[in-house]
């Protein structure tokens, strides 16, 4: 942002006149968050494409309903020539997640806030084990994620407000897992898209990492006092949850993970909420299994997206094989 | 049409293949680590057994590797290429002092790298014989294009290069006046315009 410093001394109107915007009159009823119209064990359709940014080593673009993000991979490039940088026998991975100012329902700033830094470190954890870093000594690999659109409501909503004189801690929304669901979907998308971008960059990896997210819901009555013991029987696991909870349900916990399907390894696990407090780890395992299932669905798309660009190059460089107009379109469903 | 593989995809057991590039071994399986085409180099006959014995012990298994195809337009540039020990590089001398010449590596093993890497040629690595008499100022000048070999990954910032071989040394240089020069022997180059002779550690022309 090397723009000239704004003129603060005068009122700066545009050099030519402007027309005030005219909006449609808002409807009287409050806008309800959209209910997902798919089964709980179904994931949203994923659009994933690689190699869209030519100036970087690898790139990808991902779209899952409202979520839109692009990933750039730079490197392996030489380490900066500062005396503070130690010798690195393995490549140094840096990850950066940034919401565009317009990406959340509440406008965000240009400076990275805490949730963006948090997503960045979680993305690092998900990817660092999958990259064959020993092949790239004395270099760094940068993964830069720009989120263009999401269901996230910004840090103001994510923050817990404590009013003076009150002893209880309340969130702004009655739905405490709201921010975690929104950020979870974002993180899972980041992981999947970053893997595709790394594959596009030609950086050697042990396995592709795909992101998956699942939320456990219970009936609203069960969470409020009586009948709490029956909560287990009424549990509803939703894969790839939308920000709006299902009718009459209240969220228990959300699980996001980075999963390497070919090796059956979890590289990053993030569970938030209240789960596994009563029946040992059994319910937590169920939740993790649901998230793994979501990650497996994403892996199918990831595999095809990673191949698509390479197939394009193969077709282009091949001396025009007599193919029968075979469609290269890929059904990008989970 | 050749099929493509993705990282994590098993290609075969280690008993049947020798792992090549773009693959790794996990649990006795050769696994792809790149997106690309599988290339299998056929089994090489053991040279000791020229008689055509069909016993499998005399043949080495085929090498399996995964190659990422590149567009013909960016074939020469390889963004993920890094200098390694014993790779031959082309570099441009950027700074010189009495102890070493600093160079900027831009070609590794005949491929243009995405970023330039910094390397140094220390005074003891300039030539093979009479190492004590070498003077950096009489071997390289800033702007020279040098063919060198990587001898070490070096410290945090520099690759260590060596020109201690007949084929290594200055391949292109301009005189002090800025005219191109041609080599006249292993330690001197002559200006094309003025005929002035300058000292360099000259690479043997092929």
C-alpha cells in the first residue's frame, strides 16, 4: 500500500459529481440465516482450480458456496540475507491467512487480526508435515491465502464480551459455536486449497492434505437442564456445517482437521466446544470420524483439481493425439 | 493417454522397482510425491552377465519416477530448482575482495532457476594448483560470467563454489574499457577492440 498519504487538511470531494446510491427498500422481516437444504452427511459442492496466478510458483482458487479463497505458493526461494537467519537444512514454511476487508459480513481491517494469525498457524501445522522439506535446504516456501468471501462475521462477533459488574461471560450471540463453525469451514477450505497450490507448484509432498469440518448438534431442550442425559442419543453430526444451525438444534462442538487420506494421518486437529465430557472419548471420536469423512470427500475433488492443470499441459505438449473430443470437465462434487 | 498420479498414490513395491525422482518410500511401497506422469525406465542388464541368462538375479529392477510436465514456453525455467553439492552452475560475479569473490547463481545444471542464489568463490577454491599464489583480483572481476561447481551448501546465506578444474572459470568477460574479451590462454583474455590483455581464471572452451 504505497499510496500517497491522503490530504487531511481539506474536504476531498471527487473531482466530478456523484449520484447518491439508491437502495431497494429493506423488507420488514428480519433476514434469517439460510438453512442448509442438504442432508447432514452431505458436503457442499467444491470448486477448485489450480494455476490461475502466473507470477507465482503455484496457485489455486477454491469456492464452497459462500466461501471463496485464493492461495499463492512462492518458492522455494533463498532465505533473506540477514545475519539473524540461521542455516536451515530443511525448507522453512511460512503461512499467512488474510481476509480481504470485504470478506466477512463485518468489514475487516488491512492489518492481520488475531483470528487470521490463528488460522495461519493452524494452516502451517496442517501442511508442514506433508511437505518433503528436506529436499529444499536453505530455502523458504511461502503459502499466502487470501479469503475473498466467507460466512465469518469478523472479530467483533468472535470476541467474548464481558460487561462490567457481571460475573457471567456471555457471547454476543446465543449460539456460541457460531464463529468456530464459520472459521472451521474457512480453515478446511484453506487446507484443501493450499495443498492444491503446493501440488501445482511442483513441491514434493508425502501426501495431499485435505481439510474437513463437522459439528455435533443436540436438541435445544436437551442442552437446557432436564433430559440432559439423553443428549447422546439425539446427537446430530453435520458435515461441512453452515453458519445457521439446523432447526431446533444447538451446537455442542466443532471439529476441523487436516487429513492425509493415503497415509490415514491427521496433521492438524482443532476441536472447540463441549464434547467428550460425559462418555469418555467415544463422542469425540465420532465427531472426528465425521470430519474425516468430510475431508475424504474434499480429497476426491483435490485429486482431480491437482491433475487437471497437469493434464492440460500434457494435452497441449502432446503432438495432437487423435482423441475423440473427450470432455475434460470434472464433476466437482464431494 | 498416460495416466497421472497425485502425491500419496502408491506406485509399486520397493522389491519390484528402484525409486527415482519425484517419489518416496513408505511402508515398503514407492509413493508418488508429485503430480505428474509415471516414467518407468526399463531394467538395465547387469554388464557382467553378457550371456543372456534369464535369471532375474542378474537384472536390476526398473527405475520408477514421477515427472511433472512443463509447458514448452517455461521449459527452461524451473522454479523449484535448488543448487546442490556437485551441481554445475553459471554465476555472475557481483563483488570481489582479497579473500573471496561473491557471485549470483542464475543457472543450475543448464536450467534457469526461479530466484538467484548467492554464492562465494574463496581464494583457495579458484584453481587446483599453486593455490597460495592465487589473487582474486587477477582471477575474476565484477560482471564476469563464471562456470563453477557447488562444493558445499555453505552457511546460511552463501553457497560455496569452486573453479578448481580446467573446464571451470570465466566464460564471458568484458575488459576494463567495457569491450568483450576472448580467451587466449588459461589465465589471460584479450579485448576484441583494443587488444589489451587482462588476467582471468579462464574456463577451457569446449
